């Protein structure tokens, strides 16, 4: 059988002229060479430009990008706090709660820029400061010379720029004051709280943060808190405890007949808020690896997630047994408790031990919430239990379950006690002074009417 020629081959053969038909051409005279362009001088050695042209630039860029993405995830957590706090409280106070959260994240970042960042990271103990207290200063006013610029925006500073470091830490800072916001909800004066939150996040939070993360005296003793079970969460939780002791419970909450439940007005909103916080926690803990190291970040993601899930289950089944019915609010707080619990040791606790840490945190939070209600300490969102009590548990868990033999239970106990005590005392003094000078609590009529109308002149819902 004869196969036909491929049409493209046939066409190509037909298009090719015979050799005799090819015209001879005379080569053109070479054109005059264009003057060579002056080569750009390479960047000076030891500058930012030289570093970014070198072999380490790609990894530095990836590390820096991950820190910035983590900062964005932590920022999203503030939306989660807004949703949880407003959903768990009465609808007549929704605008007030949302307003406080908007104010907190704004003043938290700006206060941290103006003072807190340099107070929290002053230098190396023994060279630049004494390890206990450092003065802050105005930040972000530019770099005066090329050497300083290079040191702060290349790996000479860290595996990320100083700008990325600042914005990541600033998102952390506002969280401490946000924890207090939920605990004092529905009866605190707005102006008093705004003054309190400003001082807390700008001046008090950086002091204890510097003791560990700023190479302070606790760091020198071997205290370990990876992402802030104590430095952020227990600090906020015990600051909240002293504030609500001075403020007192919501009117009508505790009666001669017992505890009168103040029901949340929007549990779906609270549910959304918890899952938003869970998402943000991947940046909170994952970003604390302080690089995009594949093994480190992925391990922290796993321990964080498993502890959160275990905390939810721990609280669900504990509350079901104790309260005789499955309680959604307890389950939501259990997830947060598990996340708080693993935050101190997310990089040094194995995945299965992280499950245990989270489950115990879920159990603890149920009994803690019931205990505070029993002794008539009114915490509308369970902030003291979730952040304070479970923050302490998570810090101690490092001493119990860490894969690093250098982490001891005694040192962990010392660190969490002194930081929690500092937060409790200084917050209490600040709140007490505000009570004496301008008052901290709205009057009975405003509380009954709702703070949305009394403080803001507009309700959140018009129906």
C-alpha cells in the first residue's frame, strides 16, 4: 500500500525553489559599530542594593513576605474579637463594643509606633539596658545613613526588615487591650476605657514583653513563651481580672436567687468570630517562627490547629456532662482556650502532646467560667478564663511537654506568675485611679437603656 505524502511536507517541497533559481546577493557593507553604552556601575558593597542583587535575596524576600502575611492574619483577629464580643453580649451594647475595638486597634498600633516597639526591643541586656525597663522612643523617622539602612532592611538585621518586624509586633500589641474590652463590656464608661487602653497597650504591655522577647531578665533565666500564652494572653486576662473586680458585675446578674444568665444576642456572629480568630492564629503562631522555614512553619500550623480542635472537644464534652446540655458558647470558648494553651509551646511541643494541651485547656475553661460566676465575678465573654487561666496553663505546659530539655517547669512558673501579677497590679492601679478621678462605670439608667444609645446616640439595630 502506498501512503500519501503529508500535505505540509508536500507544500514545503513545492515552496522551495530549485538551486538555480536562487539569486546571488552581494553582502552589504558592515554598518559602523554603535558606540558602546556605558555599563552601569555595580552597587556598592555592603549596601541594601548589593544585598538584593546577591544570592541570599530570594530567601530573604520570602521570609519577609511571610512575616507581612502573618501580620495581616493577626490584624484579621481584631475582626474576630469584634464579632465574638458583640455577639456574646446584649444587642443594646453592640455599637459600644464595636467602637471600643476600632479604637483599640488604632491606638494600639500608633502607641506601639510612638513608644512601645523600642521599649519592648531595646537591645541586648548588659550592653544597652538592664533587662527590667527600657525607655521607648519615636520610631519610623527614617535611617540617617546607608549602613543603618542596610542593617535594618537586610539579613544583617534579621531574616526580615525592621518594617515587617514592627507591623507584626504592633498587631500583637493591640490584642492585650482587646482582651480587657470584652471582660468590662456593657457597663464601662467609654472615655475611661479609652484612656485605660491607651496606657495599657502603649506603656505597660511592652515592659513585660521586653522581659522575654526583648532579651530581658526572664529570657536570661531561660523562660520560654514562643508566641505569647503569658506575654499576650495571660497579661490581658489578668489585667482584665483586676479591672472587673473594681468595676463590679452587670446590674441584675447576681441575685439572692442565684445567677441570672445574661443571654448573648447573636451566637451566629460569635461563632463567626471564633473561626475568624482561629484563622488569624495561624499568623499569630506561624509568624512567630520569624521566617518562612518550611519545617518550622508547617509544624506550628499542625500543633496550633490540633490544640484548637482538641480544646473545642474538651469543652463540649465537659460542659455537656456538667451542664447536662451541649453548650455552644462553651464549645467556642474551648476552641479559643486550646489555641491560647498551645501558643507558648507551639514549636517545641509534639502534635499529640498539643492535642493533650488543648483538651486540658478546654476542660479548664469550663470550670473556670463556672467558678468566676460562682464567686460573682462577671466576665461577659469569659476573657479571664480563656486568656488568663488558660494562658498560664499553656505556659506551664512548656515545662511539662517541651522537647527541649532546657525548659523547666519552675522557670515557666516563675515567668507566668510575675507577668500575670504585674498585669493584675498595674492594671488595677490604673483603673482605680481612673475610678477616683473621672469614674469608670456608667450610671444605672444608662446601663439599663444600653450603651449604644447612652454613649453613642444610635443603636446597632433599627428593628
